[in-house]
C-alpha cells in the first residue's frame, strides 16, 4: 500500500477495544482517537477531529523512511497488526489490542491499550510520540518522566504510559533503533506492579483466546463468514459491558458529507440503534448483549419514572447529553463543527417504545436463554405499549431526527404497531388471553391507519408520513415489522418506486427532500441493506445479492463501514465504525446466504 502524506479519511482506520475503551488506529499505526476512561468519555487522543494538520492528540510510532504499510486483524480477533516498511527495507511490526478475557469468574476489561513494536527486517529507526489531550482538546497532558513510565498530567486528569522503551527516548521523542520487541502500555495513572514483558505475553494470549472462543460459538451463515464475524466483533466493541448500553458509533462529528454541517456525536445509546444491534447479534446466537441491554433498559425506565422515553441516552442514563460546540477541536480536516452531546435527546420520537419492546421480545421465545421472560417482565413492558398506542398518530421528529419540523411519520406509527403486536404475541405465549385481545385490537387499529393514510395512490408507495408524498427508505421495513405482507402489491410497488427514486449509483438515500441542512447528497448504508432485504422478500434474490456485494466492496481495508457513502466517488463518510452499517452486514448476509447444504 502506498503511504500518503495527508491524513487518511475516517474509514482508513481499524478499531481495537474491549467494551470499556476503544481506539481508532490509522494505516501508519497512529492512534488518532480514543475516549477515556470509557467509549463516551473525554478523547485522550483527538487528532482525528483536531483540524487539518493536528500536532497533538495522537500516539505515533514513526518509522524513519516509511514507504509502505500493511494492516490486518488477527483472524477472528480484535487484535490488530500493522507492518511498516522503510525505503531501505527495514521494517517493524506494531501489534495493538485492548485486554479482554475471563478472570476470577468475570471479564477483565480495563481502560488500557497495549502496543508492541517488533523488528521485522534490517535496523528500523523509529520515534514514539505520545501527545494526549484532555477536556476535549483544551489541555495537553504535561509529561512527567519516571523510572519506567511517563505520567501525562493536566488540571483535569492524568494518564500513564508504562514501557520498556528507554524513558529518555520517549520523553524527548528521540529516534532509536528497534533491536528487540518493545512494549508500550497506556493505562490509568497508577503504578504498574508487574513485569512489562510478562504482562504483555499473558494478556495477549488470554485476549486472543477470548475472541477465538467468542467467535467459535457464533451461528454464522454459509456465505460471507469473514464479513459477518468482523461485523459481530465490531458491534461487541461498540457496547459498554459495564452498563449494557450500545453506542451508535465510536466517534463524534465525522461529517456525513463534506461541508454540510451534518456533524453529530454518536457516542451514545440510541434505543432504536441498540435494538437493531441486539437483533443482529441474536441472529448469531450472541444473546448476552441483549441481556445486558435489558438491564440498561430497566435502568432507563426507572430513571425516567415512566414509559415516556427519550430516543437517546448516555452510557450512564442520568448523564446529560446537552449539545455544545467544542472551541478547541476544529473538526475532521477542519470540517467542523465538533459537537459534544446530542440535542436529539430532547426530541419526541414515537418509535422508541417499539424499539424497546422488540429488543425485549426474544426473552420470551428463545429457549437458549438461561432464564425466559415471564409475566413480571411482560407487565414492565405494558406501559411502553400504552404509550405506543396513545402516541401512534401524533407528530414527531421521526427516525431521521428532523430538527425543524414534525409529522405523523409512517415509520414511527409502524413501530407503535410493532410494540402492540409483539405484546399480543407475548401475552399469547404466556396464556394471558385477555391481554392478547387488548393488544391485538390496538395493533390492528394502528395497522389499518397506516395502510389507509400512509399509502399514496398517486405515487404508488407508502409515503414517509401520513397523507404525504415524501419518499423514505424506512418504509422498506413495513414488511419486516409485520404491517404488510411482502407479496402485497402495495409493498412491491413501494420497493420498486423507492429504488428508482432514492438510488444514486447503486446506493440508497434516506430521503430526497430538503431537511434542516439542505438536500442529502450521501447515501445511508443501512438503507441500502434494507433495500437488499426488501428485494429478497419480494423474490428478486439475485438483484438483492448484487446490491449486497456492492456494499461489501465498499468496506475499508479491514472490513469496516462508516455511516454513509458518497455515490459520486464511493468514499465513506460519517461516524465510524457505524453500528447500523455493521448490523446490515450481519442481517442481510443471514438472509441472502445459501444454505450450508446446497
């Protein structure tokens, strides 16, 4: 791979993590983004959004004379290897991971990043630069050298780098020849009491074995296994195991398209997105994420003291998501603003209750689980259903979180239907006959309104909103949610009309009308996956496979996707890695794959 002098675009990154912290590492082995001490925290490494030529907020291992690099994950793990090669043929291997393994009957997943520099060829000359920032770029960490470590301290916090690289080289950012394997450990500012080399070896072996064991028990499809496994691991890295929250992405303010101002902070738990993630991992048999998310959901409901939920919460649900602009970080390549927090928390989005009930419903039907849902859990969900039944026909901001207008959105009504419909199904399996009839009546009332008021006869599709004419990719989910049969001529027509109206160079827009920021120019990856799913449902299987293969071809060099694709040039944009997009890989692959026996 040719190495360019300019900074790579967001998708030219790999991610490591352990469901506590995560780091984005570019193809030259620079850590350019890490929030600390958890995935929604203050960015310790912030150069990804630090401006066009950031000189701070990163950790680099710079090989003198660098001309090429190769980067890949160890198979079926979250362990990353980057090989850097110089013009004289000398080379080093950089191995990166965050420790995660079982210890003392629990999962050990500290806020820690472990890096190893190994000589591969010749006498490679490197320079290590660690330049952390704190308080969203307002402060630099002042280095204070110790015997085998450097503390980086500011008025708002501190972090420690422990290493067997000579501290004199690290503190002065001096060049040195790599003659033996050397270890760099970024961790909490406390004494590291063990052998550096011994801990590296133990943690690497244990972390590798953890991921290999986790993948071994995934129920993967016959085709596209590598893509599905990488997507599953990535979704795991986007979860906070401590509270059960699942973030929409690991970054903030990577633009959906250059120069648009569509820069959002996605390091939070959208209940809608979390449902899609739970749904995808459940399909693979990784149900523990769902169980932890249900714990999180119960905390959210208890915090709100009722069923009127916000669309998005912090990893700790009571934390504020008040949106503000960073004055110290100028944006990816200078393309700001950099937003901290998300005003979507203040919006009204009626699909939220449906997302929560859909996420919980498997607890009542999946006999792999150690404990099935019972009447008590059903009673906890019923108030959410009452909210859905009451709000189904009230205007809201919708799935795409319009900031300047409200409508009775078809998708929101459909999710309210799904909430009532799934409660009826759960009541049936619990033999609560009276509740079956109650929730079935609500579901049918909402379904009938959708079929009547969302159907636009003139356009020949289910519109974005009741009595409207806008095209919205989310109506491709009407079959999935159970509102309409796949073979219904109205749904078939909707798929056809949306494909023609919203497709740009093979990829699907969310919608094609102006919003608060103008007319969208990039396609939204999950919408293209939805199109492939819908085409499969109506029998256009080969067309669906072709679209899916086209999306897989847009993954980056390590198999990851961001939020958006620029149809004009195929470039990936938006926050990264995006859980919606990784969910799409899993769900669509499971649908389209040929059987194991074929």
